[in-house]
C-alpha cells in the first residue's frame, strides 16, 4: 500500500457538517483574516481590559480578544455554537454565556467593560439601545453594522442620512466610522456592505436635555415629516402661535427642515417645554 490513498479521503468534521448559518440570527461570519486583524487593532485593547463580546459566533474575534485582554465575557444565542465555544474556552480567560443578549441582565456586570461585536444586523437597534442604557459600565462600544445603518448613526446635520437615530446615539456617544467592510469578507456574504464603528460614551451629554424622553419624542416627531418646515412640524407639539414665538426666541429659522437642525437646536427646543413657556 505505497499509494497515498489517504489524499482522497476527506476527513469531515461532523460538527461543521451539521452546521448551517441561520438568517434569523443574522449569521454572517467574518472569514477574512485581514478584517479580523483590522478590527482587533482598531479596538485599542490593553492587557488590563475586560471585554463583553456580543455574538462570538465561531470565535474568530474571541480568540484574538482573549490573547489581548484580561477577560472576555461572550454572549452567544445559537444553540449549536454556544456549547462548542463553551468547550473550546473552558478553563481560559473567556466565559461563554449561552444566552440572548437582549434578555441577559447587564445590571450585575462589573464595569468598566469594552463592548465588541459583529452585530446580528436584524437586532442592531435594540442592542445599541441596551448598551447605551448601561453606558456607565461600558466606556466604548465597537461594532460592525450594515454600512447604510452605520452611515445613519454618524450622519451630521444637512445630510439625507441624518435622522432620529443619529441624534439619539450622538447624544450619548462620540461616534466614528473607522472603515468599511465588503460583503466578500463574510460567509455567507451579505447583500450589502458593512462598516466598523466606535461609540465612545460621553461622561455627560454635550448639551443636556431637562427631559430626555421629551427630547427624543420631539426629534422623532420632526423627522417623521422630513419634508415639512420645522415651523409646521413643531406646531403639532407647541401650537402654531407658540411655535412662532419659540423659534424667534431661539433664533431658529422657521423655514428650516428637520435635517437642518443640530442636536443642540433640538435640545434648546426641548428645554423650552411648552408647559414652561414664559409667554
Ligand atoms: N462574531 C462572529 C464573527 O464575526 O464571525 C459572528 C458574527 S454574526 C454577524 C452575529 C452573531 O450573533 C452570530 O453568532 C449569532 O448567532 C449571534 N446572535 C444573534 N442574535 C443574538 C442574540 N440575540 N444574542 C446573542 N447572540 C446573538
């Protein structure tokens, strides 16, 4: 038996053979080592860091994270991948939590932790909302999201992409798009481009609102009618007459549209809550 017959024998890993990526869990795995490395470098990790990883998947980021920091807590919902990760990382500085990140209790987590995740795109917004709600524990959040969605997060006034999502995230965090990632870097390849963002939490908002709930309600109301002038959109909140007086007082041009107002403008408007108007 000199003939190397073994060359023709395919050794199949039974676990990988049984696995099919689930669309419902937003499973597009990052397979390009160049982007894996670029992400890890962009996270500016230090040996004393503790990292919360959202959706470790097959562990391509978890491994280099574990090599770079003190501890990693990784939350994975997939019933197939989570036990494999648990087995691989048993007895290391990585703790795998087989759980849904949206239900996982953040209250008991010790801070500060850096948050890192190639997010499942279908639940990116509730994940961001949850991390922002616990921003006192998480000084920075590094994430991969769809390019179009990431562009909306970092958009500035005057841009078509600027909207209530931009205002909401930028109120709490200093946001930056670090680089784009092509579909070919993932398997299966998504239909759209992606990008990598950093959200550095602000110790306090640059322009604090007296009532944040009212601020975001006001912003949503204005952007829900993007084509209307700000005078017409605000009339629904403050009444026609008070709106005119308010805009004049704050020196905001009533002919502007929602996308022309800065976050500071919205805060100034919200802080003049109708019930407290001096006229
Ligand atoms: N980090 C891996 C990578 O870069 O290849 C996987 C990224 S994949 C885009 C998203 C991951 O989040 C998948 O592993 C998926 O199973 C996981 N996931 C989806 N929904 C989740 C949830 N609600 N809680 C925790 N993990 C979730």
